[in-house]
């Protein structure tokens, strides 16, 4: 596809192969194309199928996007054919194999960049090696790390000042120094990599360094969500960043919303007709992202809490994992819920269970949704913010505890279930199972009719309006997309 004119920039995107990274990055690529850039997305065959329909619709509407399909070296690392995304990797060993296969793509990426010579490569931060290739070829590199300004500021401050090293116990609360707000954490909520060196320390160090040496960082955020942290990041930490989100808002067509990510396990018709008969703001939506798994025991506690709450709900149920006491067959892992729970909830009209993949963005924006019980993945937080709903927070791993603190301590938009312990993998329970009562108390606080919950819902609604406005002409994210494209153009012309 030829460029329309010499002034048009050509951006190549190399999304990481996990839904929480790939989906926002593909949305970003579509935002670039909507802003007039020529875009190429480097992607593997199975992942291409996940995005093809949306891209075809964009192309029909005149945007310049092409897919450059490359195969993953599956046999070299012992991966089954077609397993090209963390969401389809059943074990952590398989996830590590995908990770290695992505590393082995370096020569292919180098060849593509050298053949196309785009004006910039947008790379996931998890691939720090794209910086070396970009530098060698004289191409600007932009980093995408999948989270927000608050997380960037918090993790950078923790690594500079190490406040967690001055406390005596894992459960003692400490304040993170030098941030715009008083943010409190415990050591047990910190990722292992922050607490001490481990096998990922080297990668993490490289990743941070390559973010700083890039032209800048692309943020899936909007200024009004975390203004003090956007300013802190740029002015105090000295990191160049553009906020161009919430990127999920590029999905305006109902089919884009329904087809985003995996094939959904429920039809949009079933989902919407179930929601359409519910009162506004009366339904709790529960989803723990694309990777979290719970045991049978924890799943039972959640089910008991939902039933006892009496609130209507949509629960996206993932696979349960086996503990040493279980004798579950593989197919039972997919299907497991306490006996007759689903039927009972269906009969009472209280709950809709979705096993597998839900059209999250479509569900959240329905006026019947009044709260979101979430694992605090950044995409889920932003999608809930756009929908204008308050949160019940239940972080598990990655940077999810940091995101929780933004929601509960800074924005005052959520109530925590009270998980205190970070886990290295999303496929293990915390040592302290959350009881039905813990969960119920947090759900009631958000979904109840107290003045506090009414005020929280109002704040959420107001922020949702700001989120939607930020991408409209003349507003914060719209302006930062323009500034970004201009910065890339200036970088290109300076060479
Ligand atoms: N998602 C979805 N349907 C599901 C589960 C997840 O559409 O059933 C989407 C969700 O909308 C979000 C992404 O998957 O965009 C999950 O990203 P997040 O950062 O919230 O969590 P992660 O999966 O990375 O832990």
C-alpha cells in the first residue's frame, strides 16, 4: 500500500501475544490509522484471525491498515501448532514457551523493519530488544507497557526509594514517598520482582531502560483520569509519554465491540435481552480478565456471595484449576461451578453465567450495569471508567494491586474485597481464601443504597463522561494523538 503523501507517517506495530496487551495495542494501531497514518501490524496467523474482521471494516471505511503475518517458531520451542497467545496456553510452562518463541522472532522483525523502513515501530515494553533493532536501523521506537501513569509513577518511585525495605513485616502498611497523593501499600502486595532479585530481574531492568531510551511511552489513559500522575511522570520522572486512551473507545461499531478479543461464549442477543429487562444500575458484572483462574473452593465462595447478595449479576467464569485434593478431569475444569448454581440463578432471573469469553465492553456500557467486580487489570479498569461504574476490587498479580490503589485511595471509586497477597501466577489461590462474607460486604458497599454508594456512583458517572469526551476533537486524548503524530513526523524530518 503506497503512502498517500510524503507527509504521511508509516507506523509498524508489534503487539504482544496476550489479550491484555494485544487488544489495546491493536486499538492503538487503529487510532493511528484513524488519524491518517499508514499502519502495518505484525502478527501471527491465529492472532490475525482474532482481529481480522475489525481491520477489514477499518479498511472498508478508508483507513490504511495492513497485516504482516509471520509464523511463530512453535516447533523450535515445543509449542503445539496454533498456540500463539497466552489465553490459549493451558499451563505456565506453555506460557514460558510462548515467551521464548517471541524472543526467537528477533531476526524476522529485523528483516521486516529493514525492508519496510517505517517512521516508527510501536513495540510492547516486554520486547526491549526491539530498541536495539530500531536504533541500528535508525527507526524511532515507541514503547507500550499496558498500564497507566499511576502505575508508572508508583513502580518507578518504589524502585528508586525502596520504602518497603525499611519495614519489619509483610503486613505493615507503608506510605510510598514523593507521590502526589498519600498512597499506602503492604509488602505482601508487591510483585516479587520489586521485593528482590529473581529470574525476571534482568528482563525487567532492560525493559525499564529501553522505555527510557525510546522516543517515548504510549499510554492507554486520559489526562483527566490521573492528571497529577501524568504531570509527575513527565516533569518529575522525566519520562516522555502521550496519553491516547481510553483506546477501547475506537470500537464504535457494535460488531467491533462483540468481536474484540476471543470468540464470545454468549450471543450479543442473549446478553442484551437479559440486560434489557433489568433496572438501570442494578446488575453487578464480574470478570477477572483473560488469565486469572481460581480453585473450586474459591469459586464456591464467590458463588455463595453472589447468591446471598440478592443483586442481579453477570459472572464470567473461567476454568478452575486443580488443587492436590481435586480429581477433576480436564473437561471438568472448563465447566466447574457448584452444583445447580447456574440453573438456580437462571430460574430466579438473578444471574447470567458466561463460561469463557464475554463481550465485556458491550456489557459494561449497558445502563443496567451498576458495578464491576474486577481483578484490576488496567484494561478492565479503564473500560469500567468509560462505562461510568464503581468497582469492587480484587487484585491478584502483575501490577493489579497498584491499579487497585488508584481506584480505592485516589479516585475513591471502589471498595476492596481485601486481598492482601500478590501471587506470581494467576493460577493459584492466595494463601487466605476470600470468604463469601468478605466478598459480600464489598459487593453490598458498592451495590447498596447508602449515601456513600450513591455518591460513589455519581463520581464514576462523571468520570465516564470525561473519559468519552477526552477523545473528541479539541480534547485531551484527541490533542495528544495529534501531538504524537507530529512528534513522529518531526523525528523523521530531523534525520
Ligand atoms: N476481556 C473480554 N472478555 C472476557 C475477558 C476479558 O473482552 O471474557 C477483555 C477485557 O475487556 C480487557 C481484556 O480482555 O480488555 C483484559 O485485560 P485486563 O488488562 O483487564 O486484564 P488481563 O487479562 O491482562 O489480566
